[in-house]
C-alpha cells in the first residue's frame, strides 16, 4: 500500500469518526430536549423547599452540560491536531509534486 493510500485511509477513518460523533450529538440533543420538557413540566417553585435548592439543582444540570461540551471540545481538538499532522507532513513531502494530494490547497489559512 502506498503512502498516499495510507493517508487516504486515515482521512476516511477520521471522516467516519466525525460521522459517529455527529450521531452521538444528535442523540444527546434529543435526550436534552426530553430533559428540558420534563424539567419544564415537573420542576417549579413549589418543588423545592428553599431558594438555595431551587438555584442549586439547575446549576448541577448546567455543570453536567458544560462538562459534556468541554469533553467534546477536547476530543475535536485532538482529532483536528491529528488531521493537521497528516496534512502538514503530506504537504512537506509532496512539495515537489504538482499540488500534492489536495491540489495545492493551503490548509493553514482555513481557520483565518
């Protein structure tokens, strides 16, 4: 198997991972909608004994959401770093070829 084929397989695997992450996020969104509906229908001012309980419970829910988002962000950052490593390595090796594997695109300027 050539190096180019190996890199294409790596990129294909990364694309499949992104697809699976999208499916997970879709399921999480559906779950969050169900939790939101349950919360709106079952939690009100009478459900809590004190004001601190009324503030504390929603804060716990928000902390869980923030932890989930932070985890997803770390995972996506790792995937992005892996893809950048493949792209930069490939660009430096293919600089003598006509445009390289991606037709001479400068991927370093994509985030700007």
